[in-house]
């Protein structure tokens, strides 16, 4: 996907998130985030939008902490979230292609990083908001869902802070059955190394495989759906490891 595509998806996902939040009410529980209510989800996602927009608009090249969450609730909180989301979308649309600012995952450019990261941040939390309604989730484009799996495996889980590690070398394969994308995740005591290929390419032996449609993989690997929602074959210990250690912090 290109930058414009990520910004368009960010715009759509934020609108869906706020619509679900309004329908559920800010006091509704969020099943996919135990202990959270919709108000917590809106406050968190909104300050992340503010945080991201600040890097894009100011060109800051060093890390800055997240701003404080607002002491708002109800309609005022919904209005604030919609404003922060709209400001982020506008900032990304207006940013120059050669923008220089801080980013924390490899990307073709800082602008590409922030457009992609905020699109996925918002899509995951849109699923959280919709889970509070208990009536199903909005569909994601296949290409976007596969990209989200890629960002998680080759971006977040490759960081030094990742806890997804094994004492002995192991291999986890992730296969999207509707896009032909295949990820081979090599686990050890160091941060994981992941290669992306297409179905039909030569594949090393894997100790465990997760397979399913890209969207279900996306939501499952982000721990928004149970592992029972995809096909798991091979060593169950690696499936348990994913569930226990893959959370992004």
C-alpha cells in the first residue's frame, strides 16, 4: 500500500471507531481489552493520534512521551476524539514527502511510517470499539490486513524489547490463505527474524504453523480473536508462547 492508501484507511477506521463508540456509549465494557471501557479506548487512541501528529507537524527528531489523557467523558470525549483523529489525518495529508521526524520502526520514510502505523493503530482499536457492541466487526481490505501482519512480525516482534523468544531455535510459520503471503518467523533467545514470501516458494521446515484468511490472522495475532479462530498445526507450545508473550508494549 502507498501512503495515500494508508491515510485513507486511517480516515475510514477512525470514523468507524467513533461511530461504534457513540453507539455503545463510553461506559460500555471493551471485551477485547479486559478492564477497559469505551472511554479508556477513546482517551488512549486520541492521545496516540495527538502524539503522532506532533511528530509529523513539528518535525521532531527525538522521542517525546505521550501527552496526558483528557478528563472528558460522554459526548465531550467523543467530540474530542473525532477532532484529534481529523487533525492527524489532515497533518499526514499536508506533510511533505521528504518529512524528517522521529519514527520507531523501519520504513521507506518517516511519513510512510506514521501513515502506516496510525492506520493499523486505529484499525485494531476500531475492532476493540466494535467488540463492545457484540454484533460483529467491519471488514478490512485484504492487502491492508496482510500488511498489518507484516508490520507486527517484521517490525514489532523484531525489536529488542520483544518478549517472543525461545531457549532453542524454533520456526513459526504464518500463512494467509487468501493472499498467498507466507511469513517464516525464526525464534531464538534473540529478537525474532522474519522472512516474507509467497505460497509456492521454497519453505524451511516449521515447528508450528498459523494459517487462515489475512483478516483473521491480523486480529488473532494482535490478540483480538482467540487462536481457535485460525488453524494451528504443529507444536502447541509455540501457540501458547505467542498468546503469552507477543503483546506489544
